[in-house]
C-alpha cells in the first residue's frame, strides 16, 4: 500500500524572461545586476558570468528547455553558454565545485558535457555554427543513464542537432537552470520539468 510519503507530484516550472521579469521561484539568481531588456530577456552585453538556477523538487529524471540568444558568438573564443541539469553542490559564476550535466555551445561547437568536481568531460560534440542575435532552443534531458541534448536554430545547417550519451556519473536529481561563462548572451525563456 502506498503512503502519502511515497507519492510525489511532477513539477513543471516555466518562465518567459522577456515578459516576466520577477525572480520568484528561483533558488539562486547570480549577477542579477546584469540587464533586462523587454525584447531580449535577461542577459549581458559584455563578457561576464551568470547563472540562473531553479529547484523544481530534485527528481532524478529531468528536462530543461532554454531559449538563448548569443550577442557575439563568432567574435568570442572559448565562451561557454547553455542549460544545466542534476546540479549538485556549490555552483558559482567563477567556478564550480558542483556536479552537473551541461548542454552548451563553446565556440561553434555544440557539446554535451558532464562536470564532476570542476572537471569537464565532453560526452558528445558536433559542429554547430551559431548566428548572431538568433534564438537557439537547447533541450537537455536526463532520464536514468541516458543523457541527450537537442539544439534547434532557424537557418543553421544540421538543425535540429541531437547529441546523446550514456553516463552514470551523476545519477540523482538536483537543481536545473542556465549558465553563462565569459560570453555575451540573452536568456529568453526556459521550462524545467521533472519527468
């Protein structure tokens, strides 16, 4: 017989960062001094680091969908922007002592990455040339040991692009969100789902 302690409801948290510029429901919002723009959302027009993290309950199976717009993707090398899931530990703008999965774009390469104790390991990569000021939808899904990332951008050859991997390094749920390291980017909207 099931007890009430055995039953947990699924949670979906959606936010349009253009039309809704409040911070309710966030676990952490770092570098919030960065700009809001009514047509672009929350972001930065110069190199900086930022994190948006939410906690939808910590289920093991998660999916986060983010809409991002890179301001200067072809002019900055070594930038690192995307969505993150199963975040465990302390994650800061300057570095991480956390473990998490990361669907990111670094240069003109889409990367499905695991981060364990600040060590980045690419599970899968593929060329993905980002246009300037064009919205890119990034979906990161973690279901059991199956990790996948899908990148969709109008006009980009090979779009939508899906990267998949099997990994058991980070098996339990945690926070979900978006992360930007050293890149100009606008965070436009996201949906975090517990599957």
